[in-house]
C-alpha cells in the first residue's frame, strides 16, 4: 500500500462517495465483460485461470476504492476478508490486506487532527510522537508515542469527516442489500448497524469500553490496553501500548502444534467468558488485526470500538438454544427460534420449512466443538461443512432473526475464521462448564 502524503483525501459527501461506488461498479463490470469476451474467443489460457484472474482483478479494484473511501466502506472490505465460503479464495486473499494496510493521513493533517482534538500539537503534548502511523484501519490510524511520565502509548487519530459518511454509506449499502433480498423488514437491522457505527466514531465511548475490558479480563493470559483519559477526546484516543504480532506474522514463523493449541485455547476461552458473563458485553470485532500473539505466551486484545451489550432476554435465549441443540431437543428448539425472530408466522410455509432446515443444520454444526474435547479446528471436514452452511446462507433471500444477531455473528464468524487459520486443538470442557453454570443460574437444567 502507498504511504505517500497525498493519501489524506477523505470523500465525505454522499455525492462524492456515490460516484466512487458507481465507478467501482463500472470497473467490475468492465472486467467481467472482458472475461466473457476472452472466453468466447478462447483467449487468455485455461478457463480456471481466467476465472481466478477475474476474481483477483475485481477484488483489487474493490479494495483500491474501498481503502480510498475508508469508513463504512472499508469495514465492508474487512468483512469480505473473512473466510465464510461466500466469496472466492482470490477475493479473500486480496481483501485480507484491508485488515492491516490502509493509506494513512499525511503528517500535517495528523498534527492538525490532534491539535483540534486535544488543544495542542502532538510534539507539545507527548514526550515523543511517531508521525508515521504504525497501523491504519477503517475509521482511524494509530501512532506510537510516549507520555511525559515515560509510559509507551498508542494514539488513535480518527480520519476527518468519518461520522458524516455513515448515513451516505448506509444509504448506498441499503439500496444494494434490498436488491438481494426477497422479504423481511430490514429497518431494525440497519438501525443496529448505524448505532454501532456511531458508537465506534466516539473515542470517549471506546475509552469506556477499554476500561471495562481491562477491569474484567486484563489478567492472567489476556492483556488489554488502558485508556489515558487526559489525552483522549471524541476523535483522538490514547491508550497504553500492547506489544505483540498479528496472526499473519505469527503464522509466518510456522509455530508448532503446542503453540497453536495454546493461543487457540486463549481465543476460545476469551469469547466464552464474555458470552457466559452476566455483564452480557462482547468484543464483537474478532478479526485478525485485533489480536496480538505475544512472546510471553499471553494474548493481546485491542480495538474496543465495536462492542455489543446484549439484552438479557436475547442472551439468555441464545444460551437456552445452545442447551436445546446439545440435548438435541426439537420441542425446545422450535419456540426459541420463534422467540429469537428466526421463524415467524408471516413466512410462507415452504420458506419457513427451508429456514428451519437450514438453522437445524447450522446449529448442529456450531455445537460440534462442545460435543468432543479436544476439538481439532484443523479438521478440513469441519471447515468444508462450515463453508457449505455459509454458502447456503448467502442464497437465502429472507431477512430473519433479531438484529442482535448481527454482532453476535460477527464475533462468532470472526472467531471461527481465526481458529481455522490457526488450526489448534482446543479443550472445550471449560467453556461448556461456564455456559452450564450460567444456565443453572437461569434455572435451566440439562435433559437427563
């Protein structure tokens, strides 16, 4: 990715961003037309190679424009990098760059953003401040710095006009989404996405999330940053620095199976501690850029912008559904699918039967790791069955389920993606015990 100083432009208006979306669509269409022409004339070599080249070219064109747009558009690119089986491998290979590498703002703009947010230029606030970003993401970029008291920190500086782009990007996304679905009310789902995105653009809110997760989980094998309030505003967030390598760099060293197992266990247990907690608050952005594999064997967890606190009844019904799946109890599963909005009376009988069959298949697959311990996430058969389920989901044209599923699924799919890449063998007995203890507290006993 380029790191030149001319990458600070951030198209903010709905018109500007719509033009870029349209331009990207034309590029993809042109690529496809060329592919069809080559196929008719027999040019371009092997058919599979031509298809792979088409996928790669389309993905590169999408990523180029999405990284220019940043904001909500780039978050879409990051989601596309998850291995869900709905996109060709070439797309995921290219889109994986969106997890780690984004064009940064130029140095002058960074200084101005810090001054506008905190009242002084960074060189006056900090003992040292690296003007070149160490990482850039969808909403902001991160700089290493040192506080006057000697602490090493990471300073996240938000891109200009990010909040103003949310509505225009969601309007475009909604128009595209409505072409793909056949029914269902999407208003509540888009409102859920809008709420989380607006929270993510408020770094004071993220500082609250950092403090919460530090209090709950920064102990033992988990390391989280701490917010530095006196150097934080809505658009600049300062936090203590967490050392560690991202997943790609960690895997480049070809770690042995025991090391893979260790970190896979930490990832698995971290999610389940959140799900089973009566706080009901989840780190919902489980993509590779948000976890750090440390030399001391601990797991670093960063980026607490996308955090979801579930309503009590939704969280409890999800745990009850887990128990019903484990017990293979169809009489308990059916009413829970209705309570969770997956099934409802407005669905045509054939559609309802199709949705029920899909969720029975998917639900049975998701509880497989809880049925056998240790569970091998390197099992190619499990990965293939999971991909088949995601492909089937991509073909469904009905919006079903509570809007609260959006970020639960984001965390779950992200975790499974991480584990499938890591290929650990995970002991699931502790997670089962955590969930069983919480169900017992709710008065839900296992079937004898």
